[in-house]
C-alpha cells in the first residue's frame, strides 16, 4: 500500500476519533430518554433554606501549597466553613511549617484549625492525596456525618451545604450526587462566569430529573468543581473503591476503570474528582447533577461556589469564558 493511501486512511481514522465522543454522548442520552419516565421526582417541598438534621458533624480538609499571597483566600474559605456549623473540624495540609500562616489563622479565625505539615512529600504534586488517610481515620468515628475536601481557594457557604444535604436525600436513590459550579466575577463586565464550562450546554441534549415546577437537576458535561462533599455512604464507596487510588482511570491500574476523562486530569485535580466517573447510572454522563432554576432560566445560585482567586475569568485562558446564565440554555 503506497504512502498516499496510508495518509488518506490516517485522516479518515483521525476524523472518526474526533467524532467518537459525540457518538458516545448521543448513545448515553438515548439511554436516558428510554428511561426518562423513571426520573420525574415531583417533590414540591424541596427546601434550600434550612436542614432538619440535628447531628451534622463534618471534617474538612484543605490543601494549601504554601504561598503567602494566598493566605487571605485560605482564611476566607475556612471562615465560611466555620459558619456552616460550629460542630466541625478543619485540617489544612501544607508543604511548609510557617509561623506566619499559623498566626494569621489564629488572628483571623474565631475557631481552631489543625495543620498537617507535609514538608517532605514524595513529590509536591502528591500533596492533595494526603487527605485520604485523614478521611480513613475519621470514617472510623461514627459521629462524623460528612467529609469535605477543598482546594484552598474554594468558598463553600451555608446555603451551598444546605443545598447539598437536601438534594442528596432525593438523589441517592438514583445513585447521583449533588454537584457544584465554580464561579468567578469578571472585573471588566461584572458578570459571573461558570469557569469550568468550555462550551455552552444545551439542556434539551442533557439528562435531567424533574423536581417540581421551579427546579430540575441537570447532568452536564463539565462536572469539575475543585472539591467534593460526601456523606458516610459516599465516604465508604470512595475509601474502599478504586477512585481513592491516584492511578484510577488508567488502564495500567485496572482496564475495567479506563477512562480518558480521568487520564486527561493532572494528578492534583484527580484528588478532588472522587466518585465523579465511578458507578455512573445508565443514561448519565457522570455522577454529578446541578440544580437548575426554570423560573430564572439559569443554574441556581445555591449550587454556585466562589473561586476566590478569580483568575480564569480575568486572564487569557481556555477556562472562564462562559457566562453562568449561558452555561445551560
């Protein structure tokens, strides 16, 4: 076979490769449509303002690659966690034993935070994975109801937490997890951007769950959120399943869990992707769903978490270019 025909074949196969994801997504959506009658919930008492649980006790772990200029964001993230409930424990995993960091936290926080100093990690990029052992230890304590892992510039507030708790009650029967959207404010146009959306998603092409006349849960293509929040059931699934292994997603780890979406994540990002691509229900692209407000025709603010560094929407980047109001349309 001469070079001319080989080149032609190469281009054809390359073109087919580009279409593979679109075809796979179409197949997934067709499977959802086939079973869509099972995803109408009709919960008219859905509440975003408070929770009925009396014994919430969470542990939060934050990875902080030491950088003096980022301490203010870290403190702001800790403050917001402390406002959710006083019955919590916060651990900061950092690669430097810094008196400045410890003193700044003491001066600005009305509660204690714990520091885990990993000053000689095997590699700095493994620092985010040290939180897994913390979860293992706290899982043994039955009074711990939830575990939160965050990057150091993620602001999770009380309304976000309430949204997750109340949505999880509804979604667990479908093996789905409430998701968050990282947002930033652009300093030029003052608009809010859904920074992890590379393209706008058309709702008509996405799996969704009817909740009531105001809300739907939408399963979109960009579930990265820079954090995760798990109850004990999800903690158990994570700790005793493949996703707590940094190699998960690679065929070399186990061919059954080969997933290009995880391969394309760097080692640090994989530390917070958790169960996103594990045990996905048939007809869904991933495990996370987002609350959509049909009255306002946009993602509800209850599931929007602020990315405090505000860097993607204010710098030249492939991220941070999709307005929150246009992300799902």
